[in-house]
C-alpha cells in the first residue's frame, strides 16, 4: 500500500513539473496524452477557457496491429479532428511519460498529418 502511494506521488510530481511549463490557448491548444496498458487517450484542451476541444482514443480505431501502430494512427486521427475545428498548431503535453515509444508515435502521427507541434 505504501509503495503504491509513493509511486503515485512521484507520477503526480512529474505531471505538475511538465504542466507548469505548458499552457494551451484557443489559438494553440494543448494536446494531452493519457497512456494505459491497453489504450491511449488524447485530448485537445484550451486551458484559458478550461474546455476540451477534441478527443480521441484507440477504442475508436477499427484496426489490428501493434500498440505503436495504433498510436501513430491515433495521432493522425486527432490531427484530422483538430483541423476540422480550425486548429493547426498545438503544444504537446506528454504528462508524466517519457517522449518515447507510443507517446512519441502519437506526436509523430500528428506531425505527419500536418499539425505543428
């Protein structure tokens, strides 16, 4: 029990440290990543208004493949959704995760689809 509590505190500190340097606005919102064991969840957030502009998850994808391939497609999907609402630039918020693996694939998928991060 104590070990889990300490681990959650460390994760929370890393998230706060990352988010203290990042702010999303209406013209340049924040692309937030939440990574689980099976799925990845993305949100495009305007921090000034406190509103989620668009969201996507791997649950929406109807494809088979590795988690990394799904992450790349998910980045492309969120880029398409954000272009529909008129957003072409975003600030990438990796949360407490390293910019590596699936998190990196999400960012590269969005860049590939034409979003500036």
